[in-house]
C-alpha cells in the first residue's frame, strides 16, 4: 500500500479522500491555490503545498506544478478527485512517465473514453446499444443534413466533452446553425477541441449510471445503478439509488451491460458507465466517466463499500475483495447537492463568509462538505458547499428523512439552494419517482 498520496483537487472531494487515507494510515498531501489557503482540505491533510494563484489554470490545472509538488513531497501516487485533471489523459501520461501512480485508469483508456466518438464506436462494436447519430465529427452542413434525415429534435455534443458542456439541443431546423456555432465555441473553450457530433434527441428519458470497480488484473464488478435524472441544464442536482424507474430485469441487464462496456476497454480502477433510458425501457450508452463521481456516497450507503478505499487498494495493485455475488444492496439512498447560489436570481453563484453553520444529524444522515463556520467561499471555483445524503429502508422514508434534514440544515452568510431542494422534493413527479431529465428545465427552472 502507498505510504503517501497527493490529492490534486480541492473542496469536499479532497476532504473525502483525506479521510479515507487517514483510516488506511496513508499520509495525505493537499495542494491549494493562494485563494484556498484557509480551505478545509488544507487544514485536514498531513501536509500541504501551494501550487499557484487563484485562477484554476495557474494552480489546480497546472500539471507541472502539481507533479513537482508530488515529487517534492515524496508522494507515490496522485488522486485526481473530480473535475480539474481527473479525466486528463495527458496528465495521467505525465504521471506514468514520472513513475507516480495515477489513481484511475491508464492514460490510453482515458484518451479513448474521453473522445466520445471513439468511445461510442468501441461500445457499438462490443454490442452495447448506442444512441443513433453521426458516429463521427461533423461539419455544420453535415449536421444539417443528418438532422433533416433523423428528424428533430437533435442534440449537438462536443467530441471531447463532459460535465454538460458543449451541448445544444436543437428543436427546429432554423435554430441549428446558431446552436452549432455556440456549441463549437463552448467546446473549444472548455476542452481545446471544437469537434462536434450529432445524435437523435431522445425525449422523456431517464439518466441511469452504473458504478464500476475494477482491479489491475482484469476483475470487474458493478456496484449497482444510480438515477441522476434530476438535472438543470445538464448539471445533476439530485441523485438516488436504486432507480425507481427500473424493474429487476432491466436493472440486471443494464448493470451487466456496464460490466461488458468496461471489459471492452480493459478498464482499471473506479468508473461510471452512463446510459439514457427511454419510455420503452430501452437503454443507450452515453459515455463512461473515468473518475470517482460526486454522487458516489449513495452507492456507499446502500452497499456498505467505501469506494475511495477500494480505489486506493486497486491502484496499489491489490485484487478486488469482492466477487459480484458478494455485493448486496440495502435500502434507498438520496443525495442533494447543496450549492452556494441564488435560485431566485437565475442560480447566480454566491460567495462570502459562512457566519453560521448547523448540520443535520440522526440515523442515516450524512453531510460531505468543504466548509466550516468562519470560512470564506472564494469566487473562483465550483459553488458546491456539500452533499446531503440520507439512507433508509424505503424510498418514502428516504424522502421524508431528506426533507427533515433539509429543514434542519442551516447555512448563513451565503445564498444557498436549500429551499429549492425542499420545493423539488415536494413535487408529485419527484415524490412519485416519474421525473425525467427535462423535468427541472421545463417545470422548476427559476428564470
């Protein structure tokens, strides 16, 4: 096992990884920007190194500075967390060249799955169903012709995309040209790659993802599915497991398909295979995320498996401790993402000093966070304050417990979306488990 790892991230995910390291007697090294000198992850880590000024490009995305920090600290491995360099094939390759273990899949796997076109081709070749579309990067003229042939609505996606960026839904022929230019510009700015592909837009869909865990010798299992259908502008807001939409037969089929997808790319470590599920219970591969997900705690709650510890074990070369039949699922778990934002003002991000903080408690309640009373939220990064998670035997109990926990959660000094979550969880569609990926944008998206 590693003696020391460097965490190339910030916020609640960095805190989460530090806690796992502490339980495994692994020394943790935090990196931070000048704006994050007082951040919680910096105070909790065994050591910390400043890697640059506040802008992400000069600190958390500065590959050379982070690698130098790892070498200087004597870290044997780097955990990339979520976002920043977590799915950057170049960074993973640089770690490999420096003989520092990248806690995740190999760089060539990240490169393959990061190219959405190549990933879809690979999945299609091994019998994993994919959404009808171009199958390759297209020009604006080609997109227009394909859209006319497939029929509207269609969706434009960045070939190197992820995180909901570089995506445009086009409902009418006259809107495609403008949407293409916008998506192309966003893709170039976000990923340095302006290539787009086009797919048929499936309507009234659910977003289902399957957690995959793999060791270094080819043993791959799944840890069940998560329903991430409640999204605002392609960004997840609320997650639950198990999905209320799936029958046992469909659940088993989609999880087995996810394992087959991981086997097709010789996947290593932790990953997530994402699918769209239509009204006929047919599912289609969207992408595979080559990192830990923000919503991983709900999987931990229903399986009892600490996925961060399993990541570390797998990266260190240990075989999986579980066969598929060893994984059991208990109850229902929900997660609300608590952000510093003002929903009534178009979800404007908020920053400032946390002047009062009260956390909910009781059986089956968990709050993974990166803030503390007196902490000042900087304006430079993601607005996530923490994740409120509950676990109960039934979905009805889980919804009641989540509403009670939201009622108790108090954060003063910045705007939050706590009240918005309360409203969301009292809608008939959410309570009934019927809300699809369009629900928030069409019913509850405050202008």
